[in-house]
C-alpha cells in the first residue's frame, strides 16, 4: 500500500474516483482503506469468499471450436458443488461531475 501512495498517478486516480463517485463503491480504492487492509483476518477473507463467490455471480464463457455437449457436461462436473447464493442488486454508481459535464 505504501508503494501505491508514492505513485502520483495512482494517488490522482484514486482521488478522482473518490470525488467523482462520492458515496458509491466506485469511489473506493481497489485496495480498500488502510485500516481495513491492516486488520483483515483469514476468517474475514474466507467469509467474504463464501458470501460473494457463488454460482449466482458467475458467468462461464467458452469460445472456439468446442464440442457443446462435452463442454456443458464438463462445466456441470466442475461447477456443481459451488453454492448458488444470492445476487445482490449493485449500488448505483452516480457520477458527481467533472470538467466536461
């Protein structure tokens, strides 16, 4: 995190998003607040993955010359154990201005 804070491009980019998308997840840094990053535990990460990495939020894309039936069968085998979960409604990402508005 300290490395990111020393790169003026990253600092400017984060500040731009913070101001432009005030009150929205789009305004948060990718890394998150320093306090959160320094205090997150393994259990916190595991709980987050269990809650958010579910089949309901996944998309499988297959491109190319593939055998459709074999591909579907393989996907079912590989992904059948993933919990369904709920798909939350994403919060609005309202842009709060800029020099071109």
